[in-house]
């Protein structure tokens, strides 16, 4: 469980970095932790949306024009 939690924490940090980049490029209007550990909130067009971590990662990669291959 500890390894899984650490992996989720690392993935969430990757997502936070992508979200911060998208925010500074004005592609999203906000971001933050979701309702639970497996969700992340992205604010698009003024509407907060909660997505799974995997969906959030893919969405942000698409917005930023990056490959969605995790490092």
C-alpha cells in the first residue's frame, strides 16, 4: 500500500506541474486536489470538473500538445 500511495503521490505531482503550466498559458482557469485521492480538479471555462488522475493527465497533455507517455 505504501508503494502504491507513493506512486499516486508522484503521479499527482506530475499532474500538478502540467496543470500549473496549462494555467500559466491560460488554457485552464484553475486546478487543485479532487474530492478523493484518485481525482483531480480542473477548472475549464469557469466550471470546476473532477476527473480521474489518468483522465486529467491525458487532458492536460492534450491541451499542452505533449505526449501523454508518463516518464
